[in-house]
């Protein structure tokens, strides 16, 4: 069931604008590809890329590691691969939340094997207390405590993604 609001839609909008400004200054003279990590990033990815003043190419990749639970299984499965050629391009991987770092570490390795010029990580949320693998996150919206959250793209068993605020999810029982 839904618990307290962890981040309001206004807080989210403000941080998305801040991140876009930071990234815009980083984009000068680059040919960037923004890759959204589905499904959770979809709202953040859309809002972020619409706030950028530079033209960017977009693509998506999808993995699965949670299933219907509230903790990662530790096994990352590639569900959908990118279709754009990233060789000699500046890649920005856009993630909803960096939790254990397992999924992101695998994705960074997958993208780097395709010889991009650079790989930058953009995350709306980060839970550093849950890291099992340290991954570089270049642009972070918020660091949050170790609570399971839903809304603004984040889900529990494919539910709650469409909520405009980010809520703590409290399992029943």
C-alpha cells in the first residue's frame, strides 16, 4: 500500500530542470545519445530530454531484475537492446533509480563494449546505502534513504508508475 510522499511532483520538476541545466552545459560540441533504461525511467527520461536545449538522439534499453518483489533478484536479464550505433558517440544512460548497482554495472559494460566516446550516468534517485557494486553516477537528482518507492515511473509489480509523486511503498502485512 502507499505510504508517505517521499518526493512531490514539484520537487521532482525542480530537480529535473536543474539536471537538464547541468547536462546542457556538458553537451556543448557533443553528439549525444540518451538511452533510457525502461520501464522506470520513462517519465523522468521524457521530462529531462524535453528540458534540454540541445538536440539529442534517443533510444531505449530494457532489463529485468525485480520481478514482482521489492528487492532485486541479483540476476539481470536483457529484455530489449538499443538500436542506435553508439560507436564514438557520447552516451548518457538515464536511470530512474540506482539501488544495488548490479543492473547499471552490467549495462555500462554492455554499452562500453560498443566503443562509445564516453558514457555518463544520469539518475533521478540514488540509494547509496544499498550499493553492492560501486558505479559512477555523474548526475544525481536525489539521494534517498533505503525505502522502496513507487510513482513517477517506479513500480511495484507494474503498478503505481503513473503517480505524479514518489511514495514509499509499504507491503501489506
